[in-house]
């Protein structure tokens, strides 16, 4: 699979390259959540907004399962990063 | 891959316990080991935990486990051939009440007698260890510099990869649905994908271990409690290098070398509903703790919150033994929130027990029969 695209950064928050993602998919880490655990893809401030689709396509290329049928991984709150001081003030109950 | 109908050992659960047990058994020469995981590797309590490693405990058993685990972690990268993200910046324990500080010092004496060099530190020293700390209301601190944390994902994967190299098979998306027994002996398992006959079955199912035990006809008083946790965006290091922990303050907070800060606390109401959800109440409470204790974090953003199950026992110490009434059925569960840090040592000790050897740290008192006998040795040091 080696090629000139291997150095492209796919997860910009955690600086993970296409080559690293392909290497771990090859080792059997074939779900988004397992790749996230081993490479930290999708764990940064953007929470996978930038890399998720590209990684799902890479998983699809290896497993021959269509992207639509691949579990996209777990989405966790908050929807966007929020400052601790804002959260500490609380909200309306 | 065709279905494997027999094995020498079936391990249920691919968290740190299951992976460490499988690796240690394979290392000791067992050839045919299968690990079942109902989800993906490290998708349960290990992957959701706070990642701390400490030897600062309040019972002799936990101190010995804690110290042995710290020593294991110190050479784990070399042994398993993969970086486990170990970071030893210590645990700084914070007491807000005189009685709590007395308990910390009592535990410290026990720790010191076992070779754990915990010491009392002043508030000024505490601020040197943790530059952002604001704890004028604290009455005392203890610190142990070999405590710290490791990456639970990388540690578990490192055990799995090392076990695979020794021939262990891992079956993901394969749920154990029954444990077969014949005449007081375990005979194998039934899973969502087929049966496997085996003379040894290990229950390392974490938050779901009580269900697996029940399938084998073993009743243990374990229960699972949901705990919540959050992580911030990465910021410059030095905000909170040690794990800050307080039992009365109800928190643990630590900055990873990567820069993000993790924090969790014990939940109100101790929910036991197996829901792995997230609550606004936790987010607000934990954020208040952050900005009070580490005022410089007020502009730092939370990027993610999640929850996981503490598999609790009545004395908050693990169950690590062979079942009395079902020979060949072994249990490694009930870690009460500390299964990740004990994984490297408990996996080795259970592997020794399975192979009929004398575990090098005696684990007789971790048999679940202690609950029936009322011989509880309650661990005071749990958040």
C-alpha cells in the first residue's frame, strides 16, 4: 500500500498520517473506535469532524464493507469544546 | 476463519485483565488460549478508566499489589515491545479534614513498612510539585513519586499484541452467553458465535462479570457503578503533573504528557443501571472542582466526557481466585475502580494459580468466600 500519500496528515488535531492509519488497519484494528484508541484519531478538539469520513473510507477499502455499513464510532458530548469556567457557572435547571 | 471448538483456556473479556492473563499464561507455556470479547478490544472499563497507577493504598494487600504493579509498569515497554505511555509524576493526596489527614498518615506508615516511599509534604512543596494548585483549605498532603499513570489503551493493546505473538487467539464481537459445567467442573462456554469446550474458563468480564459468574452457578456480591470523567483540550504541560486526588474532596485530576487534563469523581447516587451515559450534573460539578483547585484552567476547554463501570465488591478489593463449586472456573473481577493499574500484577498471579503454582504474592484472602465469612478488609482509599 506504500505510496506518495502516506505522509499526508489525516487527523490534524493529533497529527496522525494516512500511513499510520493504514498500518494499524492492516494489523486488524478495523473499527474507528479501535483506531481511535491506538492512534488517538478523533480525540482532539475537533472530535473527528475532520478525519472520520476519510478513516471510514480507509477501513472500507481494507474490509470491502461499504462506508454506509461501517460503525462510525462513538460520538461524545460536548458537541463543541466549552471552557471550564463557563461550565462551572452552571445553567438553568 | 473456521470456528474453533476446543481450547485449553477460554478468557472472557479483552480488557487489561483478560489480555494480561492470556499473555501471562502463554508466556508460562500454555499453547491454546482463546480470548472472547463481546465488543472491541479495550471497549469496556479499562478503556474508560482514569489511567492512574499508585501504590498509596490503605490495606496491605492493595499496597503490595500497587507496588508490584508500579514495578511491572516500569519495565512493561521492554517486556511487551510497545510503549504503554507510562508517566511517573506521582500522586499528590490532598486531605481537607484532620481525620482524613490522620488516615493518610496511617496509610503512609503501612506503605513505608512495605517499601513504598510515600512522604508528607507541606503546602509549599505541594505547589512546587503541582504549580497551579490552589488548596489553602487543605490540612495536609502525602506524595509518592513513583505513582503516576499509563495509557490504558496502549497497555491493553501491548498485552494483546504480545499474546498474539505467543499464539493467543482473540475473538472480537463474540459474546459469552453461557458457561458449561459438568459435575462441579467447568466444561466450556457457549457464545454468540458457537461453543468452545475448555477445561479452564476465566471470568475477566469487568462490569459484567457478575452475569458471567451467574452463568457458571457462582454467586458473588459484585455490582457495577457508573462513574463519569472528562478530558480537556491539550495545553502547555506543567498545569497539573501529578495525579491530584482527594477522598473528601471527591476528585482525581491529572495532566497527561500530551497536554490534555483528565478529571473524574465519585457519582452522586452511585447509579447501578449499566447505562454508560453522560450527565450535565457531572460536567458542572467537575468543572467547578477544576477551576477551584486549578484556577489557571478556567479558560481551558472540555472536549469530551464519558462514563464507565466500576465493578465494586463489599470491601473494594478484588476477587481473584478459583471458584469453590466449579473447578476450573477462575475469577478476576471486582477491582472497584482499580483494575487497570493492577492488571499487570493480577494477570501474572492468576496465571500462576491456574497452572497450580503458588502465586508469588499470596492471594488467598481475595477469594470471594471472604464475603460470606464476613472477613472484609475494607479499603479506605477509593474515589
